[in-house]
């Protein structure tokens, strides 16, 4: 019952995310809406995200590029926790870098997550993502968080798309 609810909760934010991704352009990906932003940087090894271990002040405004990478990263980490696999490091997430490739990439990440949630043997097992281990949260808590985080990130992507002059 809870597994079905957790899977169904993803439908609305997933549809909202893909609504915006289907219309996304390369120009919108890297638009910097503020003087202080987090974005993605190309190197010989691929793409790398801006990141800080502690929240900077002022808080950077993320670009759509950064937000789409972020969704792919935390969703992959959530999948790993559900399956007991080693979570990927931020720098190991292979972000595609082009608007036309991001929708299919995130569709694959979502399919992997849905399969991991479906196959998870014990949603009552404790986990350390996205909370500290001492929080005593469960994999079901993580799955509920995924729907909320996806809703927030899809709304942020949509708002940036709509604000782009």
C-alpha cells in the first residue's frame, strides 16, 4: 500500500518536470538570473557542478543546468540507498550538457528509481539519505522526500524558464 502511494506521488511532479524539459533550450540552461549563481562547468572530463559543503552566503541562484544535474544526482543517490548500492559521488554523475538530451537522461534516472523503489525489500529499514544517520529515518521517508524534492526542483526549473527574457 505505502509503496504504491510513494510511486503514485511521483506522477504529478514528474509530469511538471517533463513539461518544462520538453520545451527547454540550450540558451535557457545556462541563463544566469543573478550575479551569484551555481551552474555547470565543462572540462576535458565532462561536466562538473558548482558545490559547497556548507551553504554559502549569499545563497547562489541555481541555473537550470545546475538544477537538472542536481535532480539526476540526488535521484541516483536515492536509488542507490533503496538498493543498497554505493551512491554515486557528485562528480560521477554524467550530466549530458544539452537541453535535448536532459529529458531522456532524467527519464532513465526516474525509471531506475521507480524500479529500485518497487524492488526495495524493506522500506522500514533506516537510511542516512538525505538525513544524518542519527535521525533514524527510513527508506519510506526517503521515498516521500523524493516526491517533495522533485516538486520543488521542477517548480524552480519552470520558474527560471518563465523568467528568462
